[in-house]
C-alpha cells in the first residue's frame, strides 16, 4: 500500500471508462469485505455442498493467481465511489488486514465441504475464499500501473 506519493486529487482522478486509483482501492476493499463474509459463512455452515470449482477456478486457485485479463463489471466505473481521503483508504485496508489476521488460523478448521458459490470460479470453501482476497488484490495492483500512466498522461501531480 504505497499511498504516500499520491495527492487526493491524484487518487480521485479518472478518465473515460477507467477507475481512479482511489476507486480501485475502494473496490479492492469492498470485494475483500465481501469475500471475508463468505469465509464466515463457510465456517458457520453445516450443510455440505457437493458442487466444485469451474475449470477457471481450479486453475486460478492452483496457481494462486487471478487470470490476467480485464474483467468488465456490469456496473459502470463511476458506480464505485471515489474516496473522500487517503485516510479512508488506509482505514479500509487496515480493517481488511485485521479481519484476515483473525481468519488466517480459523479457515483450516472449517469443513472444506461447506462452500459459497463464486460466479466465475464455482463453489469455494473458507480457505479458498481466504486465498481469493489476496489473489483479487494482486490482480488490481497490476492494474494500478496502467492507472498511474493515465495520471502521468493527464499531467496530474
């Protein structure tokens, strides 16, 4: 999390159908919170789910890497809010890290047959949802370099 080099103007700058750096961080935080909720659901579940992962999900989780493709969400980029401040991003990321630390040792105690379905990757258990938080975050950090290029092109400093 290298936010020191950004002004709030830089964090909030976006062009065309592309997120701002701040929107990208807010998205990463929101999705991490969603996935952590799925971890909790899996750990509390008692009904086993026979469904498995999709071919894409199996490959991604084996490699511990989100496919390196651009995913178009159904909602427009401006549906993800811009942050009000750097502190909002920092607080959100710290909260996610605290929750992950809480779940890190607990996910392996969960029944691996209790799962929640991911729309693209199939049925995932608590450990797999835990891994997905990091995989999704790393996917967007690759995107950050492109967003930094847009900032430079726009001369926003």
